[in-house]
C-alpha cells in the first residue's frame, strides 16, 4: 500500500508534455512546472505568434517568460529517484485529445482501459478494479474504450436503451416500449442482436463464398490472360509467316512477269533484227542492180544491150515486211492485265480485311455474360448484314443495298462464280459472324423462308443435301411459314411452336455455342435455342421457297 501511495504522489512530479519525471524543472508564471527542454520546445513552436501559453491551463504570456530552474523541485525529484520511483507506469498514462478518458478520475484524467455498457462509464485500470473484484459487477459488459456510450441513453427518458423496436427498426428503452412504441413488435436488444448475429454469420459465409468464387474467377482470368497472350503471339507469328508467303508469292509472280517480258522482248527484237538484216541486204542488192541497169542504159551497142538486159532485168523475190507496224504499244496489255490483278487483289484485301478486323476486335476473354432478355439488350449486339451477290442463286434478286432477296421466275444476269448456289434458292451474307451478334429478318409472301446460318465451306453446286441449309452438319435453319415454324439441322426437323410473326430475331453467341431464334412483335418470344460448339465463323443465310415474289430482308436496327 505504501508503494502505491508513492506511485500516486510521484505522478505529481511528472512533466505533462513528456509524461516522464521532471528534468531540470522550471515553474512558469501560472504555477505549472515542466522539464526545461520540454517547455522550451513547446514555446519554440509558438515563436511566430509571439504569444506563449501553458500546455495545461492555456494561460498566455507576453513577452516569452524567462525560464529559471526550480531548485527546490529539482531536489525533491532527485530524492524521489533515490527511493526507486521512475516515470508513471504506462497504464497510468494521461488521456490525450484522441483517447477515451476515465470518467471517474478527478483533475487530470488517465486513459480509460475499458468501457462498461451497463454503467455507461469508461474506467482507467485503477477504477476498473471493482468490476473485476466485486460480484455486484459480474454481469456487467466490458468493451474496449468507447466515446459513444451516451448514444445508448434514451434522449426522451434518460434510460439505458436495452430494447429494440422491430417495427421502427430502432433501439429503445423500456419506457419507450410502453409509450410511443406501444403495440409495436419489440424484443430485447440482446435477442435482436442474437438474430442479427445469425444473419451476420450467414452474410459472412456468403461473402466468404463469393470471395472464393471471385478468387477462382481471378485465377481463371489470369489463365485467360496467359492463354490470350500465347494465342496472340502465335497469331502474330502465323500472320507474319502468311503475309511473308504472300509477299514472296507476289514477288515471285513479279519476277516471272519480268522474265517473261524480257524473254518476249528478246525474241521480238531478234525477229525484228533478222528482218531488218534481210531488208538491208535486199536494199544493197537492189542498189547494185540499179547501178548495173544504169550502166546498161548508157551502152551504145544495141546488140550488147539486148544480150545483157534479160539477165539484169530479173529481180529476186522481195522480203515480206507486211507485218511491220509503227505502233508503240507492245507490252501495254501486260501492264493493263497486271493493273487489273492489282485492283482485284485490292478488292479482295478490302473485303477480307473487314472480316479479319472484326474477328480480331471480337476476341473476348471475359467470363460468359448471361443471354439478353429484352429487345433493348439484344440490340446492343446488333450487326448490319448484307448479302453476297456471288453466293446468290440466279433466281434471287438482291435489292435495298443487298439486304433484301426476292424470288423471281426469271433468272438474273449474275456472272459465274464458284461460291454461287446453283440449285437451291439460297444466299449467304458477305459478313462472317463471330462473338455475340444479333440480327432480324422480315419476310413477306405466301411461300416460306429459311432463316439460317452456315459455315463458309457448305457445298454450293448441285442439288445434294450438302448444299441445302439445315440438311447437313454445316448449317442450321429455322423454316418460317404463315402457319408454323420448323427447325432443321443435319436433315433432322423439330416442330417449333410460337406466336406467328413476319419478323424473326437471331441471337448468336459464337464462343458459348448458343444460337437462338425469336418471334419479334411487341414482345420477343423464344422459338428455338441451340447449344453446340461452333468450329468456324458463321454466315447468315436465307432460303426462299415455293412462291415467286416471296421476299426476305435483313432489317436495319440502328
């Protein structure tokens, strides 16, 4: 007990700035004492204002007081040190502005160690002891020090709020439950806490499960990133090889054309020079003959003239030079042919570049998104579809910017092309389809229309099943008529029920292998859904049947 008393008295000799025993103690005009170095440092920070204050009572002094060591206080501190007294224990540290102070301490308060939810009071270690030692406090709830204890007091009745009103979702006191909350669903705060604690645990379990799921997703996405990087690197490498081969092929063809031109040049020049030499020899011979005839014409002897004339008058057959021409256009046709090739290659590159670019931009590494539900959601994936005239059967007339096909009795004047359907009244889109796409087809007429998708390598020539959409494993088709729908794949048909409509929507998620057909009117109704694995880009297609004049058009959706 004597030691505790010494400690309590010793606290009076601690500097309130450093919380240690006074060193070189000084007493300022208000009567409070500090270590000389501590108060000097404190006032040094106030030099700019030229007003100096006491850290405890906040009394101000002007000018700065002169500090003189308090020898009596210094002697007392030294005596206390000799008795073994050091700085106040850590647990007895005074409360700072950010700390919770002990509500029982008088004068300068110590830091609180615990707060009691029953007493609604915060205690330092000394004043907390009865809660540990007396049975009267055994049921009290001790928590970490809190500045919000007063929030547990009812502002209306000044009572501890130990109840909870489920009707109004707020904490109340007992008097509230029989007053303004009378008739409400009320329980004890402890019971509500137990219920909410169970909900909290369930929420935490859900959160932990979601964390695990998201960690798996993150891991999968990391694997996707690595896979995308590997795939991109390989695609770049393969593309460079392919373009290098194309460049090499073009360079080889350029060299071949150059060699052929030079070879033909050499042949033609040789032939012309040979003819030139013959003509020059003939000119020389004719000049010689002309000279002899001239000489003969001057002969005075008639008999000699008549004797020599027959032999000199005979001329050799002239060299045939009728094929010579003065035109300077010899190899210009070659230039024209090469220019035509260049234009065709540019057209092919322009057309195929669109497909390549779309294929690149549609690479999607995100986790599969749910299938759209509303038309507005579908329209986010809308694609503008145009028909490829090179694939159209000659009975199909394309119009509206190649978006519309009409079945005609008379054939159309299309040029021959290996991609053309020769028997079935079918046509495919110019655009290849990958990623997530949506488009709509509107049809009119008394016949029927197949709304289809197909791989590019579907057969084109002849009337075999390999050429008909829906009759092979390279195409999928929904047959639409005024009375019914029927889905076809690989010669197997499935009767489809749904509201009749002249407009059909098609949704494709190429990566997920989803192909869905919808009846589109004021609402969208799912007609048929395919779940498979697509191994190639798809092309939208149409097949018109039975009735001349039936039309089908890819709608503009934007």
